[in-house]
C-alpha cells in the first residue's frame, strides 16, 4: 500500500488475541514486552506504539522556547493544533 499505510488480515484466536505480522512488528520496533495503545475510533480499532509520559515529555524538550515575552495560550493552542 502507498503513503505509509499498510494493511493485512489477521485472525482473532479463541482468547481474543491477534498476531501483528512480523514485518509490521519489525518496522515499528515492537518487540516482546513492549506496550501498545489500543483505541476505537469510528468503528475501527487503532493500535499505536505506546510512549510513556516521561519519554513523551523528554522528546518535547527544546520544541518550545521561551523568549523575553509571555506565551499567548491561544497561539500555543494553534501551534499544537498544527503539529497534531
């Protein structure tokens, strides 16, 4: 599939488990013991790599710099909206 979107069909076992294809696990760095985030959106199941709050915060360091003026909360909201 194009644009970074891959698709596959997997079977749910009798305990409700699925197996993520090896190629996808390797591509996403999903190794045994890693956690994933699962959520439902519009009738679809979305599985994402889980990033701990500590790691998320550490990766944000340096993204926002404070100059000699206050940050406007609405401008900050716009910046975050554009990023996500």
